[in-house]
C-alpha cells in the first residue's frame, strides 16, 4: 500500500471515529485534520475505493454534521468545514450519467456549503461552491429537458429556477462581503429579472437588498446604500401583493435617512419625498419624527414647520411623541415653533396626568433655554397644584426633582451656592407639599453642602441633622458631619466620623445630582477630607484621612503624595514621644504606611527600564525616612529591623551607586544582627531555626552587595567582611550545619584575620546550642599566635586570650586530655610565666588566676596519685606567686595574722583536697601558706630520693612529709 492509500485510509478512519464518538474531547482536532487533509485527496488517491463507498462516507458525514445534537457541540465554522469535506468527497464521484436525484443532492450540498462559508465570513471559499452549484443546476436542467414530459418539465423547471435564484442571491451576499458592488448588483438584478416567474421570492429579495442597504449605510457608503434601498423599494412596489406596507415604509424611512446623512442640502428633496412616501405607505411615529427632522435640516419657515407639527395633533399621536417633537424643535433652535407647539399640546391634552407631564417638560425646556423667570412661574404653578389637590404623578414628581437638582448642581459647579440653594429650596417646597421619600435626605445633604460653602454653619448643622435622622448610613451624611466637626474643632467627633466614612465607602453606590457626585470614589472623598481637616487645623483627623487615601487610592502617584504628607505630619510628632505603648502603636502605623509605599513603587516601577527621575527621588526620600525611623527604634530591635528592611527594599528602586550600596549593606547587617539576637533568645528550636534561616538569607544578599561595593573604592577599614563571617559562622554552628567544616577551611585561609575575630569565633563555637571545642581551640591558638607576633604587644589582650585558651583546656581545673596533651597545657603556663617575667603590666588578677589554675591541676594530679606532676604543678603555682606584687604582700600579711591567731584550722574541711578547688573562700590564703611551706622545704624536697615509677605510683617519704606539712596544717 503506497503513501496515498495509507493517507486516505487514515482519513476514512477519522471520519468513522468522529461519527461513532461524536462527544469525544478530540472532536475539534479531528475536524481540523479532515479539513486540512481534504485538499490532498483526489479520486486517483482512492482508485481502489468504489464511488458508492465514497458517496456513502460523504453523505454520512454530512448528515452527522447537520444533526441538531451535533450542532450544539460544534461552532458554525466547524460545521462549515465538515460540510466542505463532505461536499468535496461527493464531488469526486461526478458521473455524467448520474441520475437526476444524485445531481440534485450534489447541488443542494454545494449551495448549503457555500452559504455556510458566507455566514461565517469566508466569502472567498464560498464562491467555489456556488460555481459548482450553478454547474450542477445547468447539468440538471439539460437532463430534465431530455427525459421529462412537458408537464413535468414545467414543474421541475420552476424548482431548478428557484435554486438558481438562491445561488444568485448567495453570490450577491458573497460579493457584498468582498466589497464587490458591481458583481453584487449584477447577481441581484438577475434575481430581480426572475421575479416575474418567481413572484413569491419578491419579499426575500426585498429584504436581501434592504440588508445590503443597511450594511453599506453602516460603512458610510451612502451611494451604494441608496442604490440597494431604492432597489428594495422598487421590488416591493412592483410586487405589492407579496410585501407588507410596513416593510416598504421601513425601507423608505432608511432611504430618507441615508439621503439626509449623505448631503442634506443636495438630497433634501429626495429625503423629504422618501419620507412622505413612507408615511403614505404606512403612517408611523418614526416617519413623522423623521419628516420634522428633515424639514429642520432645510430652510423651512416657521409657518411651514408649524403646519407640519399641527398635522401630528390631527393624527392622534401620544403626548410623549408630541413632547419629543417639541424637544427636537428646541434642540434645533426653533424656539418659536417649539414653545407655541408646547402651549397647544398643553391645551390639547386635558387630563390632569397629561397636563402635569406637559407642565414639567415645559419647565425642563425653559431651564435649558435659560428662561429662569418663566420656569419659576411654572414651578410655582406645580407647587400650587400640589397644595390644592392637583398633585403630579409620583414619576413626574421625581422627574421635576431631577430637573431642579440638575439646575442646582450646575450652579454649584460654578460656585454660585446661593443660586443652587434657590433651586434646592423649590425642591424642598415640592416635598413639603407632597410625599416624602428617601431622596429627601439627599436634598438636605445638598443644601448642607451649600450652607457650608457660604459659612452658614448653623443652617448646615440643621440640614445635616435632618439628613442623619433619615439616612445616617450614607457616606455624604458622614462627610458633612465630618466637616462640621472639623469646623467646630471637635477632634474626637471628626476622627469618629472619618472612621465611619471609611467603613461605608466600600459598600455605598454614588448618588446622582449630588454636588460631590464626581468625588464618590473613596480616594477622592478621603482626599477632600484630608485637605479640609488640615486647612482647618485638625491634624489628627487629617492624618487619618491621608492614611485612608493611601489605602484606597488606585493612583500610585496620589498614594505617594499622600504618604509623604502623612510622614511629614507624623514623624516629628512620633519622634518627640517618650518610649511608651502609644509610641509603639504609632511606629507600627508608620510601618504599615511604608509598606504601602513600597507596594506602590513595586507596581509602578517594576519592569521599567528607565524609571522617571521624580520616582527615583521619591524612593530616596522614603528610604531615608525608613532609615531614620529605624535609628529611633534602638530600644525596640524587632521594629528597628522592619524599618531597616524597608529602607533596603526601597533603596532597590534607586540607582546602585556607592552611597546606596553602603546603605543597603548597613540595613542588611543591622537586620541580621536583630535576627541573630532573636534566635539566641528563642524558646523553641523551631523558632530559633526560623530566625537563623532568615538571617542567613539576608547574609547572602549582603555579601553580594559587599562584593560589588568593594569594587568601587577602598574599604579596608570596613568591618563588613568580618561581621558577615562571624554571623554566618554563628548560624552554621547553631544549626549544626554539615558545611561548617568546609566554611571554616576558607576562613582559616584568610590572610588578614584578626585575633579579635578568632576569639569571637571561639566564643561562638562554645555558645549553646553550639558545642565545638576543637574549633574554639584552633581559633584561640591562632589568636594567641597573632598576639605574640604583633610588634606592639598588648598585654591585656594577650592575657585575656590566654585565659580563654587555658579555661577551654582545663575546665574547672580538670585537664581535658581529648583536646590537648597536658604537656602542651604546661607549655601555655610556661609561656605565660615567661611573658610575666619579661613584660610589665600583666594583670595581677590574671597572674592570681594562673596561680590558682596551676595549683588546682596539682591537686587534681595528687588525687590521681601522680605525685611528681603534683610537685611540678604546685611548684609552678608558687612561681606565679612571686609575681603577684601588691596582692602578694596583702596575702602574706593575712597569713601572718592567721598563723598568729592559729586560724588555719577549718574543722569542716580538714584534709579535704577537693576543698582546695578554684573559688573556695580560703584558697588564696591556703595557697600563700602552702607556697611558703614548699619554699621552706624546697631543699629537703630536692634531696628526697624518689622511688616513683614512670606512672608516679608511689610518693617518697619526704614528699609525703611535705604534703602533710602543707595540708596537715589544716588539721
């Protein structure tokens, strides 16, 4: 099987599956595949397939596509594509000897396929099928003439001609869609010529031409539109028996309208003639209205116009229609005819309802024409009628209020508040003479607004009080209450009303004809509130309004401006407040405002390659504010951190010069230090991990900034590198991070690592929950080495470092063999003694501590029965004693006094070696006494014959005598 055969079999399978599984999700893709592939299939590619099989496949696909159920599942375009495929398949089986039934079926399918393409806007695709349909009809006609009798030919000929008529009409539609007026008119004229034999198709062709006229009119193709509408009317006039008069009138009215819009001067007579014909065919209000409209476009005299409008009264038109004619006359500056016709209307329609409507319309027209005195007379007439039992209908009362409020609103807009009150007062009188409704509270609010502008506070309060009684939940009621509270200097009331206003603004809809109708958005109303409060010295209320403005405005620039104003008001006041809960609340409020500013910067600037300079300046301003607030929060580290983070984030919208990079680096370092402190104080492990992880994230950002910053200048004195190192080490140590060792490898290799940094690492390595004595030991050894190498030797720093190192190696006087051999520990003591001997200024307290530590090690060795080591360490302790200086003299004096009193006895601790540990109250005195005794017996000790083995298992008699002399003195 070659590729073509395989392709067709695949095509066939798609059709089969489509028909069987008509609700499959893959149906759209299958339709597209069929439509795409049909272009590649011809009769030769399926030579092995019988015509009958192809026809069956085509008919089955067609029938499936046009079923109602499938029509609900696919679009019109998809249906057109399915018809296209089916029709193409059927046309592949053309046979000159085919039966009339087969040819007829093919003609109908090609016609409907073409019409389907026209309906979905693909006229070019349709033309091919219309041509095929016409060819099939010619073939059918020839076949019919050969085989049918004369009677049968007449009947079938009409059927063929009807289809030819449809094909021509479809081709006309296709031509219109392709903007081919010449072809469309040719096809339409062929249809028109066939009407003599097909009179029942007249209405169809009339509507077709009318639709063509509408389409071309919408495209401002007036000449073509007039042609089609004229043809439509001509078809209807010629075939009046099959066309309704209403349709003819509709065609003529549109024709008159097209003439009028095309050129009312040149085609005035044609337009008037067309509308007159329309009204003659079928009288309709639309036709009468159009006639007056046409007359107004021409140079028609007032007498002619009046005569034309008077005809309307004789035709029993409704009051509403007559009033619309009056408005049309007024709009076209024909006031004389308009007012005269209005007077006639008022006399003509006698019923109270019609008379009232005419009166209200008259008032509206008078006010529009600025005839205010006459309008006021008519208003007084309405009010008198209301009071004397001739009330207006409810909808007319509402109409009148609307007219009066619009007039008042226009006066309000030009700051003529007195005139606005005049029209509102008329509305009030109408209310007082009739029935009240919820609109009355709106009227009171509008009047209050005018009184406020006129500085008539008492009247404004009275009006607003009435509005509050009727509608307290209205935003404008609260707004006017707010303004009155501000003017009265009532801060609490002003703050209360602005808060109530905020809760209402998100739910209430704007009011029509309100003086502030264009300010009903929350942002605009809060802007007005803030401005009014600040102008009248109510700062607290103004601040709250600004805060709400920033919260609800969708205008980023407006939000930034509001926040700047708010910060200028708040920051100086908050800065002067003493530390208190109120200050914390205000700081939290400022945090919220800064976050709002940050959000607006993000929305406006993110994604912009070159932000406006004004916005960059604003970002600088806000980052500095955040920085200054952070500095003020030094007693509240958590809040301080938030301000520093905000300052950092805001600085990201500024150009990254050296100043900004330094600021960013500092902000992040401060935030990290706070996070670490919170981590140290955390109660639970999970809480600590949260703070440590947050700090680590900031450290990475800070290091990136630091790397860039170092390229911009000399920062050799900046401690940033050291701080980042220590912060990251602390985090990794406390988290027991597996990468700690690899991190330290890079630390140890740093060339300029200071001793202070190493000592800090040692401290952090032993700070709970971290416990890394080996790291601490390594750091302290390196630190000690650095101290020794320094040209200017610092005795105090060296002694402190040595103290920490020995304390690590001999915790509590007990040597740690795991960390360091005892011989190495001895070396540190020897080094210390050497420095003491050759360096001045070694702290006596540290010498005393070294003396006690070496003594304690000796005591520890004594407890382990290592007597030679005991003698060694205790002797070392005595050597430190010689360097005590003033402390030595003090202790020697105390010893002599104790011996004179026999005060060495301590019944509670007789012979207790453990009692000689560091920290015991008698340690110093005992050590001085013991050192003296050892010194006295040094000669004897030197001559003693030690019989101890390498493990110092057995002490000599002399050494025992020595210790008994020292320790036995306690007994």
